[in-house]
C-alpha cells in the first residue's frame, strides 16, 4: 500500500457520497443509486470512474448542468422497446431505471431494449449490463460521452470514449463481463496519470497539432478548451494498428446511444454556456436485456459458457505468462479484496473529498 493512499471502508465511502448528493437536493433513492455505482467502480478497481468523479456531479448540480430532482419520462414505447427522456437528471438513476425497464420487458417478451436521451455521465457501463445477470439474461449497455476522441485521420476530437459493456451469465465460472472504452483509454485514466505526474504512452493521445504526446495534463487542458487533439480510438493512430476499427466501434455506439434515442451527438454534446448559464449535456445511452432461453435452454447455455471459459483458461500460456484471464475476472477478484481491506484512495482524491465536505457543510467520516 503506497504511503500516499488511504484505505476507506466501502460502507463509509458509500454513505458519504449519499450524504453529499442529498445535501445538493438529490432524492434519497437517487443518491443511493448514484453512490452505489460510484463505489462499485472503485471496488472493481476502476478508480477513474469511482468517487474521484464525485466532484463532477457536485459541480454539475451546482452549475445547473445536472438537475437533482429531474423526473425521467418514457416518451415512446412498444412491448419490447422504449425511449426515456432523462430530463437532464443524474445519469446513474436514469440508467438504472432504463435497465430495469429493459429487464422487465425481456422477462415478459424475451427481449428488451431501452434508449435514453437528455441524460448525463452514468459511471461504469458494466454496472448496468451486470444488472441482467441476476435474471440469467445477457445485458448490454452503451453511452456516448463528451468530445474526447480524434477520429482516424482527423486532427481534432469529435467523438466520445463511447464505452460498450456486455455481461453474460455462466454456471460455475465467473460471468463474462466486457466493459471497455472504444478509445485507447478513458479520460479518467488520463486524470489518474495527471494526478500522479506520470507520462502516458505515446499511442494514447495527440496534442493540438495532431502529434503524439506523453503529457496527460496537456491533453486534458486541450480537451477542456477544445483546442485540438485528444484521445485516440482503440488501436491508436491511423489504420496500421487498427485505429479505424476503434473509430468504427465508437461511431456505432454514437448511433445506438444518441441518434437512435434523439440525444445530442458528436461535437453537439456538452454545449457551451449560454448567457453565463450552463446548458444540459444532452448525453444518450442504450440498454439491452436478452433472455438466454429465447435461443436455447438456459442451463445448456450456461454449461457451454463454463466450458468455453475453462477451455480458454487452460490454453497453453505464452512464455512468462502465469494466467489467462476472462473479461471481468480481474475486477471481480479486486472487488473481493477491496470489500475486505477497504478502498484505496490517493491523497489528491482524499483532499478533494475533504474540500467537498467542507464546501457543503458535512463531516468527512473517514
């Protein structure tokens, strides 16, 4: 454990986040959901999307970009689909509602898909995809995001990191949980490197001239100012390393999450201030739930999922490799460790949490 990190008990961290959000006018139920998603990210070792992001929600509410008491509404619906207008509320409770609706529709009609518009950042996509696992369903979650990613052959960012999450139930093996950005890395990963003063690999991002850079702080500044450059699509620059494939995946997510739902897309998201007032971000999401028995008996499917996973894990290993992992496996194991030991927060995150507590007039319980 590094000296500049502090271990914090999961429940204390969750309670603190709830109290902060309630103090800002968020309902108790919505605060619980939002805090749960944030802390789950930290538990799974996805520190870039954990409580380090609390400031984003505090500022968003204070500036009027996020509406703490928004009442999301279903504006279009069929037996298997729906579209929800999030009314500018917090992304987590809106997304929780949407995924629950997708699961409910799938429970009755085998498949359920829900698109969302007028939402905000929703945390880790995997949280919502995994909601389907308890029902022996396959879960899907995608979202578009603020402009961060430079398309192949472009100089400026115009797409988001646009994550895709897919969760698949198993029998005895851990579930398959793919939760990935369609960029080389997330903005949160850059923020972690910037906090630690570490250089980033040169294939992660470009500067305002479209040249590779290892300066995380510079990339973050350029992104904030929209002054050029940004993160690269999954695969990196150009077509030689497959960057155009990551670009294509990001664009597909943009279509499902934003164009299909009627949300803002590409460089229309996060519009600038108007007459000194923050505008709503206009983010969109897409959620899906599918019953396995819509295709074959679920027990047979889960048996074969186990067999597939075991075959992969037992495959001959590369020289020096100790283990072959399945997507989600590292995160499940990290969550088990952190539930027992506590969640490690670096000193800059701790300092920001102290400042938040002081600003809104509550005690920091750890």
